C-alpha cells in the first residue's frame, strides 16, 4: 500500500512539473509590487535558476506554482506515520535558519510537519465519513528571530475515500401490498439503501439491487429498486403473504463490493373473485302454523372465500306466490339469510311451501366483472298446531232499546275450532269489561241477553269482550269485541235549560219582555226536539207568553201597576211538553221580582227596605257618609296616640354614676352629627363654660334662650349635677328632635383621694424645674414651655 501511494505521488509531481515548465515564461509579466514567495513541493521539484542582481531590481521573485491541495487515504494503518506531502520555498537554499510552521485543523494532533524539511505526516488513522477534508496554513519563519519570511499559505488536505461502508436500508424492513390476480409488472413497493462512502470518488457508493428470496413471484429493478409482480395469477385464497429478501451491493455489484439486505413483506389484497356458495343445494324447515308474523322460521347461509366487503351477500326469494307469505332478510353479523313470515300459516289450507333462495354478492369487482350469485331450494313444511277457536267476526255490533225487558236476546256470536277434531266451543263474557253484569251469554250457542235495565241517558254504548274456549283444551282461548248501542225512547220530560230569575220594573210598560225561556230534553229523538209551552193558569191577570218559533218563549207583562209595597215577588208556573211518543211534560216555575228601575229601564233596587230611606239619599250616598265618619275617627285616634307618645320622658335616670355610661333613646337619633350635641371639652373643664351652646346638627326654626344653669364653685364641681342640668335643657329644647348617641365622658372630677399621678405636679420638684430650655426646641415646644412657666408663676402668686 505504501509503495502504491509513493507511485501515485511521483506521477502527480511529474505532471505538476510539466505544468510549471510551461508557465515559467509568463512569470516575468506579473506586477512588480508583489514580493511574496510561494511554498513549493520539493519531492520531485527542479529549482529555478536564481536571477542576477540587475534582474532582481527590474522584476520581482515569483513563487514557482500555487500548491493548495493534498490527498491522503482514509483508514490507512501502519507502523509509521504516512507521508502526506512536502512543502518547500524558494528561500530554502540549504540555509539552516529556515523553519516550517503548520497551523489549522488537526495541526499538531492529526498532522505534523518537519520544521526543517517541510514534510507533512498523518499521525492518526483518518475516516472520510467523519471528516472529508482539513484546512491548514503553512508558513516559513526565521529560526532565530521567529519572524515570518513570507506570508502564510493556506492549503487543503483531502481524505481520499475507500470502500469501507456497506449499504444500509434505513427504513427497513418494508411492507407492501398488491391486489391478487395482478398482471406481471404491477408495481408493489420501492426500497431505498444508502452508502456512507463518497458517491463522487470511484464506485464505492454505486449500488445495485437484487432479490435473494421471493422468486419467481417478484422481481426488482437493479437501479430504481422497484419491486414488481413477476408471476401472473397469484391467488390470495391460496397464499396471502410472501416474504421477499432484497440485497443492495456497492462497487456496481462487482467482486469485492460490500452488501446489505432487508426484507419486504408483500400481502395480496382481496378482490371479489369468488362467488357465494350454499353449503347444500336444498334445505328443509318445519314451521308450526301458529308462528307469529315476523318471527324467524329458518336460516340459510352461502359461504364466500373472499373477505370484507367482497364476502358480503344479500338474499332474495324468486318465483311463485310464496313471496307473499315469506320474506328473507340478511343478518349483518353472521351473513345468514333469515326466513320470516309475512302472513299467517294455516295447516288446514296448505301444508307445505317450496321456495327458491338466491345469494348475490353486494360488491361488484371491476377486475373480475362480478357480481356472483348462487341459489338453493328451500322446502317449508307447515306443522299442525292446536289453535284457539276463530270467531266469524272480530267485532260484533248490536243494538237494544233502553226499555227492553230482562232476558231480551240482544244478539249472538259464533266461533269454530279450525283444527281437525273440531272441538266444541264454550262462550263467556269477560267480566272486567262488564263490571255491573248488565249482560249474560249462553255458553253453548253464544246468545247475549239483557241482565239489567238499560238507560240510554246514562250510557249510550256498552263494549264487552266475549271469549271462546275449546272444550278439550281450555288454554286455547280467542276473543271478540261486542259493541251494544242503547236505542232511545221518550222517557224524559223536557225542563228549563237553567234556573231563571226575572226582574220586572215598576214603571214598565204593558207588553214588555220580562224573560226569554228555553227548554232541554235528555232524550234524543231522530227528528229532533219540538217543545210546547203554556201557563198553568190559562187566564193569568199579570203575565202572558209568546212563542218565538225556535223552541223558546218570551214572558210578557200585561199591565204597569206592579208595586213592591203591594207584592215583591211573583211565581209563574209554566208547563213544557215534548212531541214524543208518548208525550212527556213537566211544570217549571219562573220567579219574577219587582224592582225599581231608572228611566232607561236599568234595575237599581229590588228590596222593599229601600223605601224607608230619606228622600233624596241613595244607598251609595249613605255608604260615602259612613266612610267619612270612619276616616275622621281614625284621624282622631292617631292624633291622641301621638300626643301621648310625645309627653313620655325619653331618658330613664339611674342613681348610679353616669360617667362613661351609654345613654339609650327609644327614638331614632340624628346620626353622626349628634356627637356634637354635648361638648366633651365642657365636661372636662366645667368651670370655664357658662351659658348656652347652640346645636350644630340642626338649624332651629326659633331661638330658644336656655335658662341659667346652676354652677358650683371652682373647688366644688359636681359632674352628676352638671349632666342632669344639661339633660334637662336638652329635653325641654323644642328645636331639637330626640337623638340616639353614645357620649363618652373622660372627666373624672376633682378631689380624688389618690391624687394626681403626674410627675409635673410633684411638690418636691416644682420649685427646681426650669422650662426655658424648651424654647430652643422649636415653636411647638416654645409654647409648651410658656404654659408651664405660667403655671409656676400662678403657684408662686
């Protein structure tokens, strides 16, 4: 390996030397002010002839060529560091004072330079996948002074790639799917492998794909890695899943290349390529004839090898009149066909049925061109069952007159046992529908008779239930409804529609209508009602009636001489007759009251007591007068109560010490302003106040001059007496309402046995105190000093 590297470097230096020889004639055309010299490789370099002094004045010294790139193989390992390259400058002519210096990425750690010869060696094993190139700076300095002899030159060391990384499938393992029965070449999925080697240099990263397992079912494109179907007619029902092993190999698939593998799981998806198939060609079911409507009578099933939606089928019945008796529905959970009844079965009329049932796939597939179907024959045998008797009708309708005699036959019901033995039938009435037991039935022939009298006006219809039971099997019971209508007869007399009360004005005119009367009848004749009215007293002197031709009459007054003083109430009997057969009549009495009316005929009073009232005063006027009297009495009572309440004392006096007590009033106070009703300063210094202090919480309407209070001498102040005087003045002040307030008195009086506890009044020190120093503390303390000074002067005098 080392030999190969040296040969490569030798070939490289030879090529560079030829380029340098070609470019030398143009070196004299460079600018004169550029005096920098270059670093040159020296392993295969032929130095230039040095110019003479005259030439050195006329032209600058130019570097031989620009060398800014070196190469080193990755993963090189050996006993000695590998030589990367050599740096050389034109200044190095064998002098001992030149020193090469290397700086930049990896300088001193990865790369080292011989400071004398300029040889660069790689000290460590390099990996291109970790770092592909290194940028370094080389400079020639003076060994003695460490001063640079020329500007630094930057160059790059590139790590050359070798095939040391195998391909990898980062996203593997893979899964793919393709419909069954797909054609050859149908795409399944695509895989991707990556190689960490340099894709530019050589074939280290050039990948080629192949299939190791999975043939002949699938193939893969060597370049694109697309997996395709390679075998036609793959059936999911035969095999659903395939495992394919894919290999990716670098170096273009040549010998010595590295490889990586992955797996691809290919699943064949289902298509509708299988028809439904009944497990057998014919079915036979036995169904009892008393099976209920909508109840299942049997189940059939067609199996389908497909799955999912492709396996779902629907069932139907084709041909014949059996479709009117049976229907078939699909069970969504089990995919079975359920036979159900649409009409009741009758063993006596038909004992068996033959059906043709068809199962058809719901979903059609575009590939196979379905749908598919299968059919089977179903034979249904009707089994005889002991059925209850059957009535000739489900509902019977009879009618009877309400005056019918007991045991009258209303009608008859009939039922028959349809079974072959034809058992006898017994009839009964369900007494839950005939609680009053108004009807009876003959158990043998089903005749219904009347047990109690009927009244149409109470119940017009009677609905009862009749049961029929077999003699040999009492559990077989059938029922029928019997509706009985009660027919009307004229057995009720007409009467007034309501209780009438008529009013007659004293000043009414003859012929005026007093009351309009109508009648009602509980009977209901088919032709409707017609009523006839007449007065019980044919020649009544006071009243008469008039027919209004609408089954009503009007009661009229015959004269205008009705007076309450003479007769207040009149009773008028009226006979009402209908036109039924036989005719029914009743006598009804109309009450007529004589009343006083206004000129407009409006009733005002119907009482006789109204005549004893004074002339000109009506009942409303008397009520108003009475209300005024009651109001005046209420005002007087309130006035007396308020006067009495005002004269009561507001303060309850106690004999106890009143200092720092809470005074309670029964009336509301004046709020926060009432705290100024008493001057606390007055209580603290009662000797210095005389006369009357005006109230600040109210503005009096009149000036009140308080009387002069009694004052004790300076040495005999009585706080109790002082407070009592002030309370007396407040109680007799007409300008001040009562107030609720809390008064706290801090004055303790004079002449305490304990004496004063203040050190300012100590007798032993008063003569020695001097308060002049307080004047120097400021205006406030100056005033304090003056007060104490005045007190000392008063005591001395």
